[in-house]
């Protein structure tokens, strides 16, 4: 008799536990609110040197078109205070809503009662488990709001470096704005390379970098 009674208690506990697990339908979820406030803004006039490397393939040659110039620019600096507020709320799952509208009285009243008890326990513990947090951080951003070209560099003022497989094969001052490099030469000296690095300097300042893929063009050349 005691065994059956113990089994009955065990079954009841498992049933109640299962009901609570399935009907605990109130749970917390996190929300983030971000507020940004401008602290300071100022403008600064700067001189900026920039370069441009365009490339194309013509008759199995790599054709580089290069230019460089100096710009008078207005740089805007903004300092803002970003406040992130993390807080929590709770919501019901679809299962909880379905209990309220279930056609079966057992589900609507009995399971609904256990769900309400579980929800009540969840509601009472949420404030202790989900305390809001606030984090403040100063952010600095820069943006070019005005740019005007003041001078175009002569080719001889620019230095071009070409690299493949970590090896320089061109390092010279330009004589013209256009350079042609046969793909056969690239294939001959760098048979495993997939790309070429092009670096453009004005004095000691690097003003442009370009990674140029050549593997596909070399493959096409092999098929000819």
C-alpha cells in the first residue's frame, strides 16, 4: 500500500513539475535603449594628399593609370556622450495565451490555474533578477565635410612600388601617368602569384594602395 502511495506522490510531483515547466509562460527579456548627446563640435582645416590607381587589362597587359593630388579639406570633429540603458521586462508565450482561449475546460481552468501560479512566481522574482544597468561612453568621430583640390602632382613627384609574392619588382618615380606591364613577365617571374600589390608614394607618405587580382587574366592568356 505504501509503495502505491509513494508512486502516487511521485506521479503527482512529476505531473505538477511537467505542468509548471510547460506552463511557466512568463519570462524576462532584455531591452536596450541608446541615447546620444552632443558634447562638443569643432572644425579644422587640413591639407590631405591622396592618390588613385586605376587598372585594366588590354591585350594581355596590365595597364595602370595613376594620379595624385593635394586637397584643402575641412575636418569636423564631434564628441558625443552615448548612454546605453539596459533594462528588462517580461512577456507571455503563445502557450499562455492559448490556455485562456482553450475549448477544453481542463486546459482552460486547471492548467490555466497552474500557469497563473507559475506566472505569479515569475512576476515576483523578475525585479530581483533583472535590475536595469546604465553605461555611459564618450565617442569621438571625424568626418570630412568639405574637400577642394588645390594641386595635381606631376608624375615625377610620385613613386610607384609593385610587389608580388612579397618581392618588389618595380620601385621607381613615374615618367607618365600610365604604366603597362606584360602579363607574360608576371607569369615568368611569379608563376604562383594571384595578385599584385601597388603602392603609391608622395615623398615618404603613402597616398594609395591597391591589390590587383591577376590570376584569372593569366589563366585566360594560357588558354590562347
